[in-house]
C-alpha cells in the first residue's frame, strides 16, 4: 500500500521526501457554533451511519486507588460495588486502532457521559473486545445508573489494573495519551502498554441497532 501511494505521488509530481511535516496548531477549545452544525437531523444521521457495521467493546478503568498488583478477584467472584468506589466501564462501538509506532488506539465518548470522568481521573483504561456470545454483557454495560460489574468476572490488566473481562477474545491495556474535542463527543487516544488475544472465536458485531455475527464466505 505504501509503495502504491509513493508511485502515485511521483506520477503527479508531488515530493515524496520533503522532510518532516510540521503539525498544525491545536485549535482553542470552544463550544460548537450553530452555523457549524451539519444540515441533517440527528435521526437521519443515525440512520445513515447505522449502515456502517462495527465491532463492540467495553472500556473499563480501575477503582480509585486500585493496586495493579492486587490479588485476582477470581472467576465468578463478587465484583467491586458500583459508584465512585468501584471500577468504571461502558459499552463502546466507536473504537479503532490509530498508530503502529507508537502503538496508539482511540475511542469516542459522549461529553455527557457520567462514566468518562471516572476513566479520566484514573488516567488508564482497558479495551475489552467482545465475542459473538457476549451481547448480553454489552447490554449490561450500556445502561446507566446500575451496578455494571455485578456478577461479572474480571482480572486486573497487567500494567494499569483496569478490569480485564473474562472470556473476551482480545484486550488492550492503555494509558490515556491525549483527549481532543469532537463536537458533542471527546476523542480519547490511548497508548498501548500491554495486550493479548485468545486467538479464536467470532466477534460481536453491531449494525443498524442490532447485534450480529461474522460469517466467512
């Protein structure tokens, strides 16, 4: 892919070795102006974007003052209580890989989220990529005001201590690298500290408001 891009740039006379490109200045943080809103309704926006299928994750962060070297709570053991004293987590489909060097990932979260401030204070998070059989687990983390970790088995992720949920196909342990504004959402960039995958199992997919499965053809 990179070689194809270079050949194209050469064919149109664009320089391919002009040296490093300076980053653009960061914009001032401000509210979104009325004249900047897209001329489409929220319902139409959701309906059209719902055609893009995505994977599903649960983003978690440790309880305040959690010790990454603390003992494993054990499978099916009692979860920490909900609320400020317990771990934080929410279901998230807007997750993607961002950079290979350095290893960065990103996810988006609504600025109105009550879970995000707790993750921000922790400064770390774990991305739990869900499997095809974990739709109910996803639903439990999509609600607000409930004990999301009730009956949920997890272990501390190796570097940050964030909850690594049991039986997920893959997990990514991160520290918060940067946070950017994106309209009514925040764009969170995490630097990967550790990761792992089971190497088997189909992913949980989300498309047009419903869960689905991946089928090879």
